[in-house]
C-alpha cells in the first residue's frame, strides 16, 4: 500500500478553528469532505517548513505554529496516510481558497457538525476531549 506523509494545521483565530472543504474528487472517501489544511512534506523540508509553505499555497496566509498536537496514521482504501498536526494561530480571518471549495470558522463545540475526512476525525475527537 502506498504511504503518504503530510502535515496539517489546526488554525485558530481567537476562539474559532478554520475548517476547509476539499473539492470533488474521484476518491469518494475524501471528495467534498472537510479537513484541516496542509499537505505533503517535500524532500529536504522540515515538517514545520512544509506546513508554512502548504498553508501559504492553499490559503495565502502566514501563521504562527504554536505546538505539535498529534500524529494520525489512517488507512484509506488506496493509501496509508501519516498526518502530523500542529496548533497554529493567525491574526486575521481573511484567507483565500486556492484549493478548497468552502471554509468555516467554527467554535470547538461545532466541529462535529461537519463531514470530516477519515484521517481528520481523530484530531477533531482529541480537540473535543482536551478542551
């Protein structure tokens, strides 16, 4: 099974968390699902460098990486995903969706109302347990 390693940002603005929706995809299990933004780590790149680059590419924002949150290993039907997540902060809600089709800024207790990608669900659950 193909293995993919990525980073993801749990982006806070004040008490809201940024949730972004993936576009339609021929892989039904991730098509139009919500996720924490991020992406693949490139060669010779640290996880934090990858996270800053991916967030700038996807959302046109820079952010402050506050702390490592958790690593999720999730098996999708076609590949295994290892996702390292970090708590981050921004000082504006102004983002530009370069890859996603919608976004929501939600309070912690609202996160469960979204249809999350499988790999993101353990992050949502841990956020709810820890707060």
